C-alpha cells in the first residue's frame, strides 16, 4: 500500500527547530505512519535545490515551520500550495508579535501568512499540547489522501481480478 509522506520545511542549524522536530513532529508523523522528508536529514549527492523540488513533488503533505522567517521555507510552502497540496503552518509562539530589536523581521511571521491557522509551539520539552494540535491537523489533511489511496487500491485490485478471469 502507498504510504503518505510529509515534506518538512524549516530553518536549518537552529537548535530549537531541530528539537521541536525530534521531540514532537517526528513522533506524531511516526504515530500516523507518515514518512517524514526533511532534506537536511536525507543522504543525497544532488544539488540541494533539485533534491528539494524532487521531495516536494513526491510528498503529499507539507509542514512548514515559519520560525526564523527563512525565505526558503516560504518558497517551499508556496510551491507546495501551488501544486494544490496541503500545507500545515507552525511557528514558535514569540513570532506572532513584533519586537523593536528585530529590525529585519526575522522573528515575526510575515503579514501575508498571518491569517493562516498556524499551530504555535513554545517549548521544545513540554510538547504535549503542540503534538495534540499537530496530530489533529494531520488527521484532517490526511483523511482525503487516505481515502484516495484506498480507492486507488480497490480499483487496482479490481483490475487485477478482472485480468485473471479467463478469456
């Protein structure tokens, strides 16, 4: 049976982002038997941009962590949306209000995504509430995918059964 896969777009090399991935996102994906795809954790010998596009095209769902306002995360989420696929937006809680010392806006969600239903996380250790919300959202967006996979499986089984009938 085909497995659902999830592209995870996030800032690289940030301890808190890596911890929220390890402590919350990965366990939730595994509990739903969804294959995680985070490009910096996949061994490859390709140009990273080519690998990202390949993964975006292959994956069914995207989790985009807007923490640190990485332009690449915004681009990848937009590409995913442009393909008509579901994107689940998450961000660290302190990115929802401006800070005077944040001259370049690296610690605030950009205005064009503020209206999205973004799941907030605040701690990389106490993640129960975040995990519960992420699980709920993943169930919502994966339900039609699971139904389509099951429908395709039944159609394929019907084709195989029919092909086995005597001529």
